[in-house]
C-alpha cells in the first residue's frame, strides 16, 4: 500500500495537471459539437472536484494519523 504522503502527492499532481490543461482542453474540444464540448468540460470539472475532495480526505487522514502518533503512549 502506498504511504499517505505519496497518495497526497499523486492526487495533488493530478489536480495540477487537470487545472493546467484547461486552456488546451478548450482547443482540443473546439472541433466537437456544443453538446460534446459541454459533456467533456463537465467531466473535467467533476474529476477536479473529486480530486480536491480526495486531497482533503487524505489530509484529514494524515492529520489523524499524526495526532495518534504524537499522543503519549502508556509505558509497558
């Protein structure tokens, strides 16, 4: 299983790629019908939103893990 930090990094890279690709997406979609353009843009926006939510979930999970690891442990 991938570490939480690696999963966060991968999700952040995916989001950056989606966001940086927006201008090029418009160029690639230009030959398509309006309906297909709209569907493709909605898909890209939804993918970006899902990725943002995943990043937040992973960051919350990491914070929980860090809090548990930093809490004092009972001596044996």
